[in-house]
């Protein structure tokens, strides 16, 4: 095979964004490129950006589906600000995504799709491929649709089926650009379309055609290579946040010996957790798709009473519906994990976009004094540990735990070092032995203040729980004023004492300096990248990223006290910053907030921090 | 599945289930009689199903009836308004060895909990569901419920209720429920018989209890339960027996075209052979629905087990699937799962 490869340019990292109509298979294309990136040994992070509609009006800007991946020869914590390469399958996807492309970036377009009709649908008055508006970019124009049809013309394939594989043509082109072995993707086709050998063959042919087209036509002046990242020894996989969350729960089940019971209801962007747990009955993990969000959480509380590792998964509007029931779990002091994959709100809001705006709801969104543990996973892979820890804390402390993730990390993916379940912490739920003469329903552990878990069916431990206030120790219904005050304090203190069992707040960077950047939840990757880049420039900036919000780590005051300025960055109007102001009023907090349904970008953060440094 | 349940036969008594808590229902409330009947049947059910006293769980929602778990000495949970069916579903599916009883009222089941009610029936979760229907909100002191009759004046319907009421039996059958029975709080013998049948039935056995609220809706079921009127206004159904009722025991139900009709045996040439024979087990719900719908004064009210059709329970379906997946799944433990699919090794 002759190759026309020019110079191979070595890069530290690169960002590619695949964009097309929501039916064009861009998510699949992105995922296949991610798999190939994994095999190439790079570290990476991905970010899908898709509309709420399954098939929004074809060819329109609102129907554009995107998938961004950043991969590199070093640690990658974010899916990247702007794309080095944009693949745009039609005018609408170019229009929607041009603002995300580096000023000198490469844009690959399917010229066949730039028809007058499609240009009009996208709102272009003139053809951007001809009017000079793309000057400054390297635009690779390829008649992708025609070439795809050409590649499969000898096969008995109708036009529609043939067109469905055009995304593989672009994948072939991108594989060529980054010197990837395209044959590794063949096994995926064989798996995915195993009932339809013609489709397997067609996808292979189109992928190969794209690769060779890029090669023989010398469309790229040079190709790129990114060395493998120096990852620690071990076995790795690509994982999305929702998958990691599900598996973290399953691992906690195995480690605790408690069957999973997930009572849930489909809601974007949390549904994949219900779907995933539903696949794993072999682990005695039960999922119930209940009639509504309330049925989901309440069935889980029932299962918790019966002795299961009880979980409910949802997103913001669903958390609102579950509020009253979470109060029941607070009062009955039963373990319950509530996974809230945050999305844009209020109301239906932006279902497919990400936000961190449910923090106040998680902390306070119930009637009465109803404290629960609130924690937040920091990345797609960390969702595994977040879910595992949430389950451990819920069961060992007999308390509801709200685990906050968000649409970005739930659907985004990153490289995950696969742990061994036996190496994860042990989980010891306080289950009462049969006929324990000292058992009392609301007798508490002296250290944790948790009550014990007496499972129905166990001889000698019959008792009644419920939403009415409980008498200390006995658990009998009580309207006594002083008892209510005492129990209110006990429930609060039980949650606060979880702080004795969680890790200290870590500081990325020096322990003192000019600016402490504070963040929580799914923004970790971009925050860390911004802070690391500033530190590389010699600036005295450090990052404190919170995973536990209630209770906060015990060293929080100490960490906050060592810096001249504190800035709290959140994808909301400033919820955590206000929790900090309330909890540690001795410090002054600046805040940086963004609420556009989009993640932070490294550069915008650096600009903020630089401005603060220069004040 | 974990099992802490002993299997040796045990002899249980009524006293095993009596609570030491003070029962705080109003004097004269129908709920007292229901409580006594439930206490009486638990030992019988325990013996029939070889259960320990610890295997019973009593679950409830909110309302007068829902204080029930506190008045029984069993494992129990008093939930939130309307959601007891979801609680019970979680308990039963998580541990199918437990014998789960659910207590609810007409407001709890038909209004705020309507969604859970129809779905627990549809899913056929193996629980015994006692729905106390006093056609009023008692604990909040006298507002109309979804079973209050049209036109009745209550605190929230001073001009009379504008809405038509639900008939719980129709709702159960309309939700493809497989078991529905109806009893009155004034007939402990019938209550106990039906509660035992409901507990023995594998599936969601929903029993409507026409209960009297002595304070806010006194004698609302008076024409059905009254000493002088009950014989003519109650049809007590028994499987395999003709549907005969009345003071003289000479009235019966026949199928007239597509409708039920009350006839008198010995009049117009009607003989006992013309009277419908009750079959609660037919899958076809046609007659069951008509029986559940019968109301005074045109008809007697049907009591006893109206419908009891065999059908797979949800908990059985789930756990059979678990057993099957254990055999066929390639994943024996979570490590297998974590390492499945595309993975790669860094040396």
C-alpha cells in the first residue's frame, strides 16, 4: 500500500469534536474514537452535547448532536475548551459548533450536505464554504455522502442504509489523521451488527474508504501522533459517569453482602443507571421501574426496611418529587442512597444540559429539620467511588445520602483504572442479631449515633417505624416537646459525625498562597486544569475541591484560612458559596458562576483568576 | 437471598400480635373491629403458611386506618400519605419470604395514592391490602373523599359534592387486578374468613372494608349494615354457590341479556337453577365487574371474595429472573463486570 503521509507531527494533546444531525450517529462515532484512543494508550475525557429531542427537525441547528473528546500524552482532566478538529456533517452542525473551534483549527465537512436547502435550514444566507467566512481555518472539503455510496455500491444496500454508515467515513478520515489502526474497530461492527452481516461489511468498507481517502488524496498536509500517557500500571477502561455510578453501587452490594434494590423512574440524564442495574439480576440486584418518582424512592425505603442496599436514581425534578419520602427516611433512620444526576432547571429546564443547581435542594429541600449526607462525585470515573462511598456511609451510619453527579460527568467519559473489589473498603452495616436482649429501635451507637438495623423476619426484634416523631431509645410515637428537640439534635449530630469517617479536604497545589480556588462536584477536571496551568506559570493558586458537602471535611476551616483570597466557582448562581458564607463567616468569598448549560472552560477560569491576582 | 426465617412449625396465638400501645381510635369506630379480626387471623395465616410471628410486616400510609401498624405487635412501618403500596412493594420484592399486610383508607388509596393503588393491582405484588372505606377524611376532620357520594355535604363540600365517587372494586378490576373482596366492619366472621382467603391468595389481594366513621360520617353504610336492611342489601358471595340473598333467602341474581338483574325465586317461573353461580377464579372479569358495581337500592352490595384469579406474582417473576440470570450470566462477581468489554493493560 502506498502511503502519501506527510510529516508526522507530535502533539501533547488534541481535541476533536464530531457534530451532525441527531440521527447521524455522532455519539457512536465519538465512542468508537474513544475506544481507539484507549487502545492507543492516551488519557482522555469526553463530553457529549446533544438535544433533548430524539430526532429534532433534520438539518436545523436545534437538532445538532455533538461529541467532544480531548486526549493526550499526559493526564487529561477535561474534555477541552475548543476543538482542534471539527467534523461537521451538515451546515447546521458547522453553524452550531464553529464557536467551539480553535482559530486555526481543522474543519472536515461533507460538501454533499451543503445544499441550498440545508444552508437555508441552518440559517446561512451564503455558503460558508465559499464566502470566505472560514478563512483562517483549514477546511477539508470532502463529498462524504457520495464517497460513502461509492464505497458500498457493489453491495445490496438501499440508499438509506448506505447513508447511515457515512459517519464511519469521517471516522476513517480522523483515524488517518491521528495514525490509528482502523482495523481494531472492525470487531465492534461484528459485535453490534452480528445479525446483519451486510451492515457489518458496509461499515467496514466505508471506514476503510474514509481512511484511504484521507491517505491517497493528501487532504492533510501532515498527520498527528500523540504518545501514550504515562498511566500507572494496571488495567483500564473507558467509563461514563452513569455506568461508574451503577457499578459503584454493585461493588458496595458485594462488599456489604446486601442486595441492591433500586426503585426508580426514567428521567434524563439519570436513566442509564436504572437501565444498567436492570441488567444485573445475577448479583441479586433488583431494579423496579415504578409508576412515578415517589413510587421509586418509597419502594426503596420499603426495601431498606427489609434489609436491602436501597437506592433511588433521578434528576432534579424527580428529586423535588421525592422530597417528602426522603424525610421519611430521615425520620425512620434507614439507609438510602439518592443519586441525583443534576440537569439545567428549574422545572423541566434544560434536560440534556448540565448544571450544579440542585445543591440547596439536596441540603434543605424537605419539610422540617431533615438533615441528610450530601456528597458530589468529581468526575465520570469518580462516580464509581462516589456511589460506593454513598452506600457505605448510608448503611454504616443509617442515614440517607444524596449523591450529586451531573449531566456532564454522567454522560461524559474518561479513563478508569479498574479496581479490585477486594481492595475497596469493607462495609459493615449495623445489623442486629436475632433475639438481642439489648435491642431497642432508637438506641444509638455511641460514636456514630446511628441506630441499628433490625431486619423483618429476625426473631425477637419486632418493632414499628414511621414518619411520626420517635421517642428516644424506644422508638415509640412521641409528641413530647423535649424529646422532639433532643431527636432533632441527634439526627443533625449523626450526620455531622460522618465527618469523623471521611477523608480530609485535599489541596491541589501549595497549602497557602494568593488564591484558593474552591469548587465541588463535576467541575473538578476543568478546575484542576486551570489551576495547574496557572501554577505552571508560577502563580500562587491552589485548588480545594469538595466531594463532601454535608458534613464538610474537618480540616475545611484550616484549608480556607491559609489563602489571601478565596474564589468559589460553580455552574449555578452561587449555592455552595452561600453555604460557605453561612458556615464559615470569618472568610471573604468571591464567586464565579456560569449558568448556560455548558461546562466551564479552562481559559475563562484562568482569566478570572488572573484578574483576581491582579486586583 | 438472605434468610433468617426459621422453618420449624410454630403455634401462634392472638396474643402474639397484640400491641401494648394505647389504641387511639374514637370509641365506636369501625376500625376497632377490624383490628380484632386481623389479630385473630394472623395466627391462622401463620399456621397455614408456616410462618413465625416475625415474618409478618404491617405497612400503612396516612389517615385513621394507617395508625394500624402501631397497634399490632409485628414488624411495621407507618409511611407517608398515599405511598404505602410502594413501601409494601419494596418490602415484598426485597424479601419475598415476609408476609406483608397493607392498611390504607379511601383517601390514602383512591386520592393521593391512586397511582400506586392501580399499579400495585396491575403488578400483582403478593401482599394483602386492607382498604378501610368510610367515604370521608376522618383524621383531618370531615372533608369529602373520592368515595363520598355525589351531593353529600361535608366541610369542603358545603353545597354537596359535585363529583361522582370511585368504586374501589371497579378500579381494581379495571387495573387488571386479580383479587378483589369486600366486607363490612360489622361482620367479624366474614371479615376473618375473607382476610384468610386474601392472605392465602398469591398476589395483590385487595379487600375493601366498608367501615363506619362514627364522628364524621356515621351510618354512611347504614342501609348495607343496618339490622333490618342488611339481609336484603347484602349478597354474600361464596365460590360455587348460587347468588341468593334476602330476608326470606329467596332473592337471587340472574344474567338478563348483558346485565345483572335481581329476581325472586318462585315468581315469574324463576327457580334456583336460574340463579348465577359464583366463580371468582374466571379470568374474564365481566361478571366480577358487574358484581363489584352493584349498589343499593337497585341491587344488594356484593360481599365476600368477588374475584380471585390465579396469576404470577411480581415477586415470583423478579426472583425467578434472578435465578435464571445467575445461571446464564457471564459475570460471577463484580470484578468480572468491571473487567468486561474493552479494557487495556498498562505495564
